[in-house]
C-alpha cells in the first residue's frame, strides 16, 4: 500500500496518495506519522493540506 501511495504522489494523484496513507496509518505497523514527516519519499505530498492533516491526526 505504501508503494501505491508513493506512485500516486509521483504522478500527481495527491488525493489518491493521501487516501492510501490514511488506510496505511489506520493499521498498526511500520509506518508512523512521525516517520512520514521526515521521509523524503513523501516530499511530493508535503504541502498538500490533506497530508498535513493526516500527520496532525496521527501524531502520537
């Protein structure tokens, strides 16, 4: 699912990427909001309000 979100971000489908990340963060696992805020993979999404809201919602 993270690969799908990454690809969506690279091709400009930012809303679709955010939707995938919401699902990814809703389940316990490797990915965290703190990690995503630092990981350069998510740079295409950084300024998107949905990405910012996702980080705030999942701070922890």
